[in-house]
C-alpha cells in the first residue's frame, strides 16, 4: 500500500504517522473514558495504526524492518540532541541530586529484576532480554527498541524479535504509568484526603516569554532553521563517529569487536548527547569571553523539536510490534511487567518517605512512578492530578533530577554489552556482573541518599 507511488516511500510514512497522531489527539479529547487515564496521544495513535496493520486486521502492510525502524532509530537521537542543547540554569542542590540517585537506583533494581526473571524462568532466552525492562520502563520505546534490535542482529544466540520486544515492554510501561498510576492516584488521594484533578488535560504547562527589540528580531523561522542546522551538524558528527567505529576500529577487535559494533550502533543517541554537551560547553565558554551567541540555541524551539521527534518515535515504536513477537514473548512480557511494576512501586513508596518532606511525599511518588514506568511526561501528567498548575517545586526538581541521573547512569550502559560478552568470551564473570553491579551500585546510591537526607 505505502509503496504504490514512486519517490513517496519514506515521506508517506511520516504522513501516515502524522495522521495517526491527529486521530489519536481527537479520540483522546472526545472519548470521556480516555480523559480519565494518562495515555500519550502518540501511544494511542500508534496502537490505532498497529490494529489495522498486517498481522492484526490486515488493511495494509508496514515496512517494519525498513522505514519504521529508521524512524525509531533517528527520532530517538534527534530528540535527545535537541533536549540536551537546551540552556539550563544549572541549579543543583542536595534534593535534586537525591532525586537523580533515586531515578538511577530504580533503573538498577529494574535491571536486576529483569535479568533474574530471564535467568531463572526463561533460560532459553538471551539474558539481555531482562535489560529491556529498565530500558523500556525507564527510558521509553526508542532506546528499548534500539538495544533490542542490536540483540536481534547478534550472530551468536540472537534475541528473536528483539526490537519488537523492546517496543512492547515500553508500551506496557506507558499503560502501567497511565492506568495503574491513575488507579493508585485515586486510591491514595481518597486515603490521604488529597484533592485530585480527575480529567487529564494535555495542554502544555510550559510558558515562554519573548522580548523583541526590533522588527528584525522577529525571525521564528530563522531560529528554527538555526536549531535544525545545529542538530544536523551534531548528528553528522555522530554518523562519522559510527562510520569510524563500525567500519574501521571495531573490525580490528575480531569477535569482540562484532559485539561492540552491534551495541554501539544503538548508541547513536548517547554519542549525540555527548557531542551536544560538548557543543553547549563551547558556546558557554565563548559567551564568557564576551561573544554574543544567544541566537545559537532557542529553548522554546528545541523543546518543540524534541517533542515532535519523541511523538513520532513513540508512534513508530508501537507500529514496530509484530503479532509474532507477541506470541513468542507474551508470558515473558507479563512476568517482566508485573515484577517490574511491583518493585518500582514498593521501592519508591519506601525511599520517598525517607528522603522528602511529608508535604510533597505523594507529589514525588506519583511523579517518579510515572516517569520510571513511562516517560517524564507521564510523570508530570500524574503529578498534575494532585498539583494541577504544577505550583509545587516537585516538577522542576524531577526534571533537574533526571538531568543528574544521566551522568550517574552513563556507566550502566556497559551492562548492555555484558550478555553478549558472556557468550562470545565463554567467561561467566560477565553473567555474574549482570547481577552484582546493579545490586552493589544500587546499595551504594541508597546509602548515599539516606546519609545526605538523614532526618
């Protein structure tokens, strides 16, 4: 269906996803039941497209191994690059770092649970499948699909339908945050006499102030072009880096290099984040020397670019799910999602009581639970259930805390390579480290958090 007209192969998929987003938005706004749960428009649109695709109702065939995969892969990197380029106030304090450590600790516990479930109950499945739990719940469909695909493309013991499995786990995470989160919100609100906002409104809560001195400064499209050009420059550097690593450096490492190449191909977003941070550091250094470079980045436009990229990413990731992957892994997904949800819920309830003031205890719980099963937007949506206008400091501390979490979580990406290294090298130490590192690191972070927040 989508290949009927020449030269429209890729474009028609963007048109298709755009239409799905439109119908998802309309349905979300007009169906009363959907206003009572927190369900991203992109996720709803993706499910609509999935239901009518091949393998389900079968009205059309999707190029899941081609265009859909590329949209997921590149949207993830573009969204993260745009988000990283945004200017921040660099406000950090003890509580913000505590929030970051709680976020990373939850990732670690989800990883430990995921690996344990696969190792004990699904011995015939590649151990890396367990790591898709924190990637899907904690980071969303793009990263889970990317890493799942790298496991799927392995030459030895590949993870069959790995990309679709990652997308499925992430989609379930959205539902956990949006449905279980709302149920918990209503129950705990009644129990603790909290005022809640029963209807979820997706209108943005971010307000931008524009100041214009002359007519020449009113150049929205010029600013958009500038942001797009900078993102293209950084992403071009990412491409050249991958060309160097995959085409020259890793092949020299033999079988070990094959493992590294497969995983690093899915790290395009991480390389992009690093280059964006370097670019931002250069701009900041030049501004300190008196150069006027404020025009180089525009937070409002960068926010919209990242939002657009992530919406296309979520919808495309859902479309990458196949009926074959569901049949193959439905039991694994159910067990992973159930155990992951329980561990996330219980850990956050326990740690938040120890760290945050009683006044905002429930605010932090709902915000972090939504963030650590869905995305930051899911967490903010749940938070709006008891803080409609986000007047509490919780939203800002969550966002800033997630920024500190990135630096704390970077070493954890090495874990993603361990399942493959265990098979390639035949050394069980990598399998042991899959269990030891998350547990030890999480205990260290919990100790630090409790120490600096001792009441």
